[in-house]
C-alpha cells in the first residue's frame, strides 16, 4: 500500500500475522480478516476463527461461536440473540475511508446501486442515506449486475481507492456524520445470550482490545495502515456510539428495513 507523502512508517519489531485456527480446535470467538479488525483480535490468547462478515454472522447465529465481531445491522435484526460488548466497536467519528459508494454520476442522479454482499451494515447505512437523507429511491442490484454506483468495503475498498484515486467516492461514515452529527458504528462484538459466562467473554474481549489498540504501530505494516488504524477508525463504544446505534435503528425502521424495534443489551 502507498504511504502518505512526507511520512515514514512507524518503526516496530516484526509481528506475526494472526492465522485462522485449525479446524479441529474449538473456537469461542469469530472475527473478520480485515485490517480494521486486527487491533481487536490481535492479542486474544486462544484460537480465533476468521470468516467474511456475512459468513461469520451466519455462523454466530447458528451457535458455532460464542462471540463474533459482526455487523451492527445483524445485531439490530436479531437483538434477542445477543449482548453487545460495551466499550469497544469498529466505527468512525467522521471519515472512515474504507466504506464507500463508488459512483460514476453525481449521487443525486444515481438510479442503480450494486450492494456489497460482505457487509449488511454498510448496505443498510447506504439505504438510510439515500432514501431518508438524499430522498432518492434507486434500484439495488447484486455486484455482478451493471450499476451506476457500487458499495465497496474493507481492505478491497482501500486497495481500490489507492489504484483508482480519481473516481468519485461517497464516504458513508462521513455522510452519516454530516446529516446526523453522530459517529458511525459498523461492527460490534456480539456475545450470544446463551453463551456460558457472557460477562466473562465481554471482559476478555475488552482486555484484548485495550492491549491490541496499544500496539497499532506493530500491527500496521506501513504508515498508511497506521494512519488508517489511528485516524480514520474509532474503536470506542460509549454513549455517543450507543446513541448512533439507536438512531440507525430508528432510521432503518422508518425506511422499512427493520421489522421491529430492537431490544439492545450492553454488557
């Protein structure tokens, strides 16, 4: 990845990339194989399973893991299944850089949008932004269909932006902040309510996040990654983020993308 102009990568000792747990080892925790999640699972002292976001959400819902770093939209839809670990999340105070709508036309003229199957939160946030705040009603299609705009998230979004710097991008977190004044929350640690000792699991995940966030200079491979992990991403889940989650749920209800108000539980 490119480094920022005039900057040098942080100096640190080499750190091994975490590897997926062997299939024969039971895992309590599931995470996603994206740069933005590394600080949260980097120092967990037991096997962690790594899956794409949509696959992880399904596995957690089926009870294959006790806790997972999943889309906040999944938790809103199935709030009766999960506790949310308070204090830690993946979000942004303004621009997140890696959750974007790439659009060939001005946003107000876009009539077809290809959604990203990897992340329900990003797709649902885009629906809220376009339908409630931009007052648009585009047709949503799959990624393999022609479209005037498409959602792209995570490491693929970073790579795409660096190789296509001149395209038009709508940063979804930044747009949400402009319209609402709120931070964004894309993923949370969700603990199954039927898991043994949910409070203990939450404490383990908070401790791992605290340790991981303190070594982002070791986790980052270059200055761009360090800048992304420390400037674009915000990992706290406090009162402002809980307010943002509640507002997101209200907006999803308003546009018909959430069947009922969620009963959220933070631990």
